[in-house]
């Protein structure tokens, strides 16, 4: 997951073959990465944690 404003990181992942497949919130990203402990208890009411502004990037590997 990357912030779209971080152009260098996004380009790096794209050059490595990653594709953007969607967007996520900061709250979703922290939970997905196992880092939910710093989330405030009222995070669902804060736009910082609920705005879909991050990119979900994936790299697909096919087996032969």
C-alpha cells in the first residue's frame, strides 16, 4: 500500500511490475499490516483514518 502523493515509491513499485488494484483508508492499511494498536478508539469518526486515499498495489506471480 502506498500514498499516491509519494510518486517515487509508486513509480518504483510500478517499475518492479506492481499494479494498482484499488484504494484503501489509513485505518484499513494499519489493520491489514497488523499495526492496529496505534489506532484511536474513535478512529472511525476521523476522516484521516476513513478517507480512501491510499493505493493498493499488487504483484502477481504465475506458476508454470
